[in-house]
C-alpha cells in the first residue's frame, strides 16, 4: 500500500524565475508532495542525501508556497517516510548529473522503487533501463507511479480471490518492509478464547495462524533487526470472567508470545484490554505502523480454515491458503484508536 520512490532534493530546489512558471512549478510539486505524504516512502542514498536536504530545498521557494511545502516535508519526516536504502548500491557513473548518480544507483538496486527525474534528464540512458519505473517529475500525474499509488489505496477482495502470496505482495510487504513499530488492533482475538458456554479454551486457531503469518512476513523483510515494537491489542469483557479465567487467559497469552518469538525472532507482545459496557475497543480492525495505518474490515481471521481447505481439495499443510473476503483501506490518521485503547485497563 506504500509506494517507494527516489527523488533528488535538487528537483525541489529548481524554482523558475518568472512568476507564472513559479506558480506552475510550485503547485505541481505541492500536489506531488501531498501524494507522497499520503502513501509514499522516499528511499535515500544514505551516504549522499539526508532529510535536511529536502527542508533546505523548499526553503528557497516563494513565501506564498513555502509554508505549505515545509508542512508536507515535515509530515513526511513525522511519518518516517525518508528511509535510507536497506540494500547496498553503487552510484551510476553513466549519469551526467553528479547529484543524480546516487539516486539512480539506489533505484537500480531496489527493484520495486520508482525514480523521478528532471526534464533535462529525459535523454539519459538510465531512463530506458529503468523503463516504467522512471518518470519525469513534471509528468507524475499521468505516470504509472501515480496510477499504481491510487490503485493501492484500497483493496476489496472476494472470498478466495487472493492467496497468501498475493496478500503478502500487495499489502503486507509494502506496509511492513520499512516499519519499525507495528501494532495490530482486533477486539475479537481475545474473545475467540471462549467457547459458546464461556469456558476458556485457547485463542482461535485461525486468528493465531493469521497473526503468526503476519509476524513471519515482517521477519522476512528484515523486521527482526529493525523492530522496536510489535504489539497486538485485543479485548475481553472483563465483567464476565472469573479470577480463574483470568489466570488461564494470561497463560494462553504468554504461550502465544513465546511461540511466535521463538519462530520469528520478533519481540511480539499481546495485550488483553478489559472492556466494559461503557468503554470498549474500536469495532474496526487496524494494522498501524510508525509510517502508515490501514483498516482491515474483517479483522485478523483472514485465512481459510482447515475444513474449508479440505472441502476445496486443498492440503492445509502444503497448499497456500486463500484469503477470506475482506476490504483493506489506507487510513493515515488513527490516533483516536490508540488513544481509546490506552484508556482501557489491561487484564
């Protein structure tokens, strides 16, 4: 859901002299920066550029446009959208612009990254090599990158339309690939630990299977070296459970945390929040990182269960599991979800 791109700060600094051209230039870049703040990550050549270079570039803009540009660059900074390349790169000597060489090198090394260039670079041989991943900044709004970004804002899936690898490629990997903090909110994970007679059994296998899968995907993106926190928040109706059931639930939580940590190397923490009639977790289900937030409407019971697999002649052990029907929507401002959750006492 997040799109990655390289963008030299020199492009932002090239404000034309005459007022009409300034208006066109600044408004185009403001629109592009809005899109970036919404759902893009700027991949930096760590040894050749820093976040401060972008602040410095927009500081040269006319006062009428500078304030908004600075707000958008600040937003990118606050959402941790300036990320040094995690893959080794070599500056491209074939580029005649010294300032551009490192950015081309990063794009060559990262196969899912778009590269924005100046109109003066339209004849550069690297543009042909990068093909559809290379675009002139002034033509961003008619580019493949712009279309791809819009298409990734929301996914509405029918039952079985995607399998696990499709969901990983289109949703989980783009969200988790550069995240340091990951939080999952789904009130029904905790409630799944009870049978219909309200006896504590264990967390539902399908919730556990989905959560373990998400953690494994995060681990595969290098999350074990990058992770600062991986937290799962769910709810329980505190007024309906006994002291003995509380002990059983805590034991189930600890067993789940330990199993996931051992399998993935990710320091997962599971938090059971006590809900009351007056104060409850949000009904919606969310995957929130330090870079972006998404709504996952059905929650983290995403995969076909064993019975459904067998009924479709699929092997639950060997075959990839299809995804149940779900809507996944980008939602950048979820502060209210975190605030509401903090108000609830822990089990």
